C-alpha cells in the first residue's frame, strides 16, 4: 500500500511539473505571438502612411490571422481596403469589428458611410441611428442621416419622372443621388437610360462605364457599352468592350454575335487606313465600299466611308468621281473641313479654280488653325489668278505657228459649236456665252499681227504676256465692249488717234508705272 502511494505521489509530482513546464512554454509562445502581431501592425501602419498599400495590406492580413478576435485589427485592415478603393472588401471587416465590439462607433459610422455611397440607404440609416443613440450630438451621423433622406426622396422622384417620360427631370434629380451615392449602379443605370432616350449617347457611356465595376460579372453593361460605341462610330472602343464581356464568359451568345460583326467591320476600316498610309488608294476604296455593305444601317460608318473614298479619289486624280463623291459626302457632313479640302484639290486638278477657292475658303473658316487649309487657299487663289491670263492658242485649239486662215477656221468651227442659241437651259446658255466670248477674244488677238508677234516671242503664251506692250485698235475694227473683255481686266483703255489720224483705242497694262501730268499746251 505504501509503495502504491509513493508511486502515485511520484506520478502526480511529475504531472504537476509537466503542467508547470507546459504553462511556461505556452506563456512564452503567446508572448512571442503577441510581439509578432504587434510587429505586423506597426509595419502596416508605417507602410500605410508611406502609401505602400499592397505591402501594408499583407501585414494586416498576418495580424488578423494571428489574432482573429481583435476588432481594431479588422478596422485597420478595412482602412487599407478603403485607401485602395476596395470598399466591398472593407465592409466585411467593419462588420466583424462591430460584431466583436458592438459599441465601436467609428466602425459603425464608417460602415454607414460606405452603405450610403452604395445606395443601401435603409442599412445606412440603421447605422447612423445606432451612432446617434450612443452619441446624440455626433454631427457626422446627423449630416449623413439627412443625406439618406435626400437620396431616398430624389431617387423616388427620379423614378416617377422617368415613368411619366420626363427624362430631363429625372436626370436632374439623379444628379443629387449620384453625388451622395456614387457607388450605386442602379442610379447610374437609370440616368444612362434617360440620356439614351434624349439622344445624349456620350453621357450615357460615362454613366455606364462605372457600373462594369460596381456590379460583379456585369456582362450586360459591357455589351451595352459596346453597342453604344458601335452606334457612335467608335468601332475600336466597341471591340474592346465586347471582348471584356467575352472574358467574363466566352460562351455568351449575345456578346459573341456582336463581337463577330464588330471585328469584321473594324478589320475592314483598319485595313483601309493602312492602305491610305501606303498610298494604295484603289485598295482603300475597295475596303471602304465593303465596309458600307458590312454595316449599312449605322449612318456614321457610311458618312466616314464616303469622306475617305472622297479623299482617295482626289489623291488618285480621278477628278470627276472625286467631285461627285465629295459633294455627296459634303451634303452628309457639311461641317467637315477635310471633305472640302479634298474636293478643292479635285477642282484644282479639273482646273475649276473658282470652286477650289470657295471650298478652301469654307474649310479655312471651319478650321482656321490648320496650316494646310491656309496653304491650299493661297495656292488656289494663285492658280485662279494665273488662269485668268488666258492661253488663246489653247482656247482655239491651234498650234502656235498657226496662220491667220487656220485661226479663222478654228474660230468659225468653235463659234458655231458654242453659239448660245444652240442651248436651251439658262445654265447652259450662260456657260456657252462665256466660252463664245473667249473664242471671239482669242480670234481677235490671234488675227492681230502685232499681238501675235508678242505671243510668239514667249513659249508660254497667254493674255498676261500681252502686258508690257501697248495695243492699238481702230474704233471701227473693235467695239469698246469686246476690247474691254479682251484687255480691260489687265489694264486700261484710253481713247486716242494714230499718226495717220485714225481714231482708236490704246491698251495700257496695269503693271506699268506711268507718271501722268496734265499741262496746258505751249
């Protein structure tokens, strides 16, 4: 018996010693763990202050894992999440902190603020009221509670305005809702719908974009944005957003169907622009014409295709086609200076300089800072001025060595062809009259031996070449009206008489500097 007692006493003593040792070891472990947690918290605080949010978050993760019942650690980690813009991740930490310490007003107030920004006004109200129960004078809770009431009222009013189709009224009310609840996707979606219904597509896009992040797996928003961009003619943005939809679910039928259409059109348009850069204008035209067939319903793509085809035709020097297509493009988009520029270049190639000047002038008014428009206008004006120095040989279609009989023969043929009586419409008659007068003027000059000798001295020929030579015409040979047409634009006609007493007209060019004085004859 004594032996048994001694054995039992030894066992108990050993057990007591083991417990003491275990207790000492546990205290050491707890002390070490506490120190480690404090180290993580301190590092997290320093990194947060330095703006190194990702690194700070990793230390707060370690602190929470080490002590999952410390409400302050959850609160601090929530602060990091908020600094990173991850409000959804902050909410569970704030709720856990409140669960561990129900009277933790700072956490409850912060959670209420997040809930209000999300548009969860009922839950936000409960948090603010709870704060005011414990701290009736809390000014922030009072102000936020007033905002809750304003958001509820404005959201209700906006919904009613939308139902009665007062879309601008709804937009105005939703402005306040979104100001206080910027993370509420439903408010932005409603305002986007209102913008769509009043035709303000860009504003609708701006409201829809944030909802792709405010809602999880928001494929509907990505698809809607893609279709909006597509309708606005921004095929690149459309393709980018529909791809985001397919990243969330590659089997989404609606997104994939739209993706195929956008990809085909986008490829055609991109290739067309590449061809233009390579000066392969015919290939570019082909691609733009194909793009019109791919998407005939959206006016923006047809309008842009016509603009670029106009450019390509002008660059290809297909003047008649260019003028026709550019005119059609201009009618669709009258405020586009690039179309006017391209048509002006086609007019220049077609030697229609007055029309080129008009187009460049209008293009310059639309885009006054564009040096290309200024240079083009100056060039067209110069060409117009030069064109008024008529090439009489070219007008009659005769060689420079043509004799008088050849000139008269060519004159009679052209005069018969362009006689105004041969035409019916007023427009045709005016054009014929202009040509008929030019033909008559050319014949008058080229049958004058003196004028011909001057013209043949210069290989270029032209009306301006007669300047520098005083022309004489007897009155009976040339009526004043005809001479004014032939020479009057480039100088002045003075009445006078020749040495033989013949009365006639003398042409003096503008370019001459003539000093004139009137004195009594001596």
